[in-house]
């Protein structure tokens, strides 16, 4: 029986909530950049296709526009996949070098953003394998990281504690297999739906769900063996008590519940 | 008490509200007896909280200009690798190099020669400067004496390099002599006094070589980037030249700028008169306010005068503005400088007004008392200004403080929506709920921005007013909660 769910969806991502307080200076280049296809610019898919074709033919301006349109999303994805790391910029560069080299092989069978995400996850996987960027945690008190991420009045101690918790979470993630780790990060942290993860990983949705299930099961067990991290997490859960926390945005949950 | 291996799938279904009412009731009865299950649920909550926190963390900010320059260099290597097995190396500009972007990395063959002779009449001037352009000085003169200029302002990591030496960080008061190369990075800048009332601003991402610095004139080579020049009225036989490749520009004015972006040379004139030639043929004559470019696209250039051009600036004390965590840009006069590196300049003793922008983008004013021995701005002085401003501005709540309250309040809003659905089963909509949190943490205002039935709006607003946040730091806080009401099957 199909039951109708009336759902209130809130897009109150942290970024949206933060926007009123964290005004970041932006250069003129941002004001004129084309809207990203991934951020809802569906009507621009044709434009993007044209840009891709032009970039393939060696049009430098077109390549640059693709770069500008997608760099923020790629940056966020790398940041999620790597966790707190000083290597984000290096990997970002590596990704766009790969894009530059392999754009000719993009045949338009998938959306460009999906292709780019797949390429990014591959580059990050290679990077992690090389052992270059096992979540190296920025030493406590690293001024730049604290400043850039929280340009606000949050105390350095609170920032350091949060950084430690996030590092610890990534240590647990590192205990998973590559495939499970990627599925979990893309789904639980990056907020992608299982269907989107499936496209990026190029596997059936059911496989993604299976990976997610076992990844979480392993993580729960690992977390249960980390009393210090559990205690740290308790302080977070007490703030959210009253509602069994959703793992991702309500929108994604609702979509999956509906499906 | 029942003890068993927790059934993760069942616990997840319960946790995600996927059980039927009866199933949920049964499960909750079981939970009452199963400590393993409740412990496991707690671990799941903890995991969810950790994930929420990690997902809320912003990616590090990237200095895109610098990144692009770096990427461009890396792509050059890719091109070079790709071209290596092919024929003998071709000149960069003629190969199929996808030189992508950025002014910082562009060094095309185009070139500029500026000869300034504002003291001459126009006709004589043209002749004289053309002669200079061909390398023939108008009048033979005894070997002119070398002179020394000095740095009046150095921002960030600008460097100075002697022909036979290593690059050194530029410092105010540091000597500038013939044969030196001056380089600036994406955020650095250098102001130099070359001669009486004569000097230049080397803009970010630029390189200038001092080919000649003598008592009869100045010869510069602009390798890349932008240089703004201020030149006093020159006497007979004196010259001021900025040289690069195929273009020759004869400047009879005293304030001009030249820029090279992606191989395109542009000239802007702010005072005086300029003639631009290429291989001896006139391309253009510019009047004040005029601009010229070798190609179609005109580039806006602002008129900039170097700092501290007066004779006495050599004896002025140095004011140093260190890197401070709260400061994003420094503002001196009508120009702002990135504060990610130090800024130091020669400054006459006395009060110095400057501005700075903090990490929230707010601008502040500050006065420094410059002593005769120089001054370094203290972090404390900036903190005091910020504390004062803090008292007068909006407060702050972190996303971590807001998110849990909003999330737990969504259930109440959901009930409002469900009540309205009884009247209109197709009801849906997107809107923003603007919340203002008073200093005591209570919601002082909840207002919907969007179209919904009035009874639903009232219900939502009244529910949201009951939310209670932690006390914001520093004053009241406003933010928007985006909502999307949709009936999903």
C-alpha cells in the first residue's frame, strides 16, 4: 500500500544558516561567473555542453569558465572526502590537471558534474592510497585554519575541540574499505542521495545502499570502542535531544523515504 | 532483561521513523527491556551528531588568484610534456599552448617603450622621443652618474633582487639601484621613489627590472603585470622609459599606467600626453583620461601615485602593520592592501589614519601615533577597535547553536502544515522564516517571507516564537530558515 507522506523539508544547511553572519569578501570574478550546472542551473546545460566542446577544441576561455563554474563544488567534495587536511589545495590542483588531460575522453554520456565528481573521487582515492594525506591534522592553534573556517567570535578552544572531534571521525572512516568510505562520505557528509552516489561510483543503487548499511554498522561498532569520542559526541547529541538526529538533510531523507 | 546482538536495520528503521505506528509501539516496548538496543541507539545518535558537525564545516578558503597562477604553471608542464616528443621546441606563444588565464603568468612577446619628455614642445618631443626609441640619444652626454632610490612601501612578500644576488624581502628604506629586479606576488605591492618627485607603484603579480637609474633618467623593463608611474616634469636630456617588446610608447605626460594581461598591453593616461608607436609607426595618441590597448578589450586601470615621493621620505620612520588574525585588508588613502602578509612603509612622524576590514567584511578606522623611531601596530590596538565595534553591532550564534534548535522545532511546524493540509490537500510552497533572536536567547521576531495561507503563517510564526536559543554573543542575531512544504507520495 502506498501511503502519502506529507513532509516539511527544511534546507537549513549549515552554510545557509551561516550566511547571515559570515560575509566573505568576493572578487569581481565571482560576480560574473556563470552559474554552476550543479547548483541548479539546468537551463544552462546546453551552454555547458558548448563550453565543454569549445574547451576540448583548445579554447582556453571556455576551459577557464568550466573551472570557475565547478571549482567550489570540487573543493567541497575534496574537503569532505579528505577531512581536515593541508592537502586540499594540492588535490584540487591534481583534479583540474586530470580534467585538462582527460576532457577529451568525456563523451557526454553522464552529466559533466557526475563525470567530474567521479574523477574527483578517483583522484582523492589515489591520493589517500599514496598515504600523503591521511587526515593530517592541523596542529592545535593553527591560526590560518581557525580563522578561515570560523571568522567569528567562537573561542579558539571550542574550535580546537571541534577540529579534534572531526579528526577522530575521519580516523574511524579511515578504518573502512575505500568503497564503503566513499559511499558513506558522499551520502552522509556530502548529502548526496543514494542514486547520485550510484552514478558517481558507477554501481547500482542497491550496491550503494548495501555499502552504506555495512559502513554504518562498522562505524557504530568502531565508535562504541572509542569512549573518549563518544563522550565528545554526547555533548553534541544533548543539544539535539528531542529529535532523533537525521544523518543528512531532511530533503534527502524525505526523498528516500518517498522512494 | 533481554540481551542480544542489536539489529541495526531495525534500529535504523525506528530511528528514521519508517515503522508503522503499531510496529513502533512494539519496538518501543522492546526497547524498554533491551539495554543493548538503547545503547546502540545512543551510538547511532552520536554518529549522527558527529556527521552533522563535520558536514557543517566549511571547506578551507582558497586564494583563487594564487591557485589559478599555480594551476596555470602546472598545466604548462602538462603541455610541455605533451609537446616534448614532437618536433623541436617551438616558441611558447606560437605553439598550441592553452595558456589559460591569469595575468600573473602571462609573458607574451608584446612590449612597450615609454619615453617621457614633458618639458619639450610637442613636435620636438615627438622627434626626440622617436630618436630615443631607436636607441639614439638626442644629444651626446657624459656618462651619467648612478643614483639610488628607495622603497617607500612594501606589502606582503614583494622582493628585490640585485643582478648578482638572491631575491630579498623588500623593506621600506631599502635601496633601489640600477640592475635590480622587483617582483610582487598575487597580494604584494611595492612603492618606490626613484628620483625627485618620481616613482612607481609595482602592482600585485608584476615584475619590473631597473635597467637604468642615473641622474639623467630612468629606464625600466616591465616584464609582466602593471606599473603605475609618476614622473616629475623632466628637464632637457632627461628621460623616463618603460620598455618591453614590440610597442613603443612615447609619453609626454607625467602620470600613466601600463598593464599586460594575457599578452595584451594596455596603457592609461591620467595626466599629460602619450604617443604609442609600433616599429616606429604611430598607433595612437592619448589625451588625459584616454586608454589604449593592443587588442579589442580595454582594461580599466586606476590612477595610482606611489607612496612617499618627497625628498624627506628617506629619513621618515617606518610604520609596520603585522599580520593580524582579525584583519583581512588594510586601507591607506584610497587603496586597500591584503593583510595576509605584512605591510610596512615610510611615514612622517605624527598621527596616521588608516582603515582595515575585519573577517566579517566590516570596515574600521584606526589612528596610529607614529613616533620618531617608527612604530609597529600592536594586535591589542586592533582588538580594542574591534571590541568597540562589537559592542555596537549584531551578535553572533554559531550554526552549531542554531541548527539543533531549528531542527527540533521543525516537528511543530510540521504539525502546523498537517493541520492546513486538511483544508487543502495540495498545499505546498517554499518560503523563508526570518528569525530574530534577542540577547536573552528568546525569539523576538519570527516572520515568514513567502506566500502561504494566513492561518498556516500564523501557526508557524507563533511556534517559532517559542523556540529558545543559547544567548547570542554580542547582541541580537537575525537569520533565515528556508522551508519547503511539499506533499510527498
